[in-house]
C-alpha cells in the first residue's frame, strides 16, 4: 500500500494554486523519503496539456487528479478531496481502508510535499523534456 501512495506523490507533484503557470511543462525530478527509506530520484516529463490541467481552477485540478489516480492505480485508489489554496494543495486519497492526506507547497520551479503517512517529497524542474 505504501508503494501505491508513493507512486501518487510522483504523479501529482505539480498541483498548486498560483494564478499563472503554477506548473511549467518540462522535465522534473522528484526525491522521496519514506521513513528511513530514500529511493533514487525519479525523473518524468509534464506535458503542456498536463501543465494546463494542473494550472486550472480547483474544479479542473480535481478532475485531473481524480482521472489520473483512477488510471495510475487501476481503480485501487480514489480521491476523497482536493483543496487548492494560493501556493498550496491538499489532496486526500484512499486506497481500501487507508487514507493519506498530502500537502504540497509550491515555489515556482520546485515544490515540497509531506503526507500524513510520514512520506516527504521534493521536486524541481530540470528544463525541457528530453526528446524520445
């Protein structure tokens, strides 16, 4: 179950609340810590379409997070709530009987996230996405 929640932190790193370009499309790197475990950093590309969804109003962000969670967890997890405030988001996700609340603060091209299960995640934008 911890692995599912860890994946969710990587999937939704860029859901914030600045009025313009809260999230920039491009290559991002995420570093996670789960207790004493620190997996290697993960790199991923946020497309322009994903950035537009993540930069939307609360309803748009909620729709994106709900759809992404359903797809990435193959329906094992569900979004209970999404709250977007200034430079912070709070997302509650349930997987079975387990609920984790993730709070993320955004600082332009980086973010910091903590969860109710003790996981911390930090992310930074590296630049444009690598060409395939």
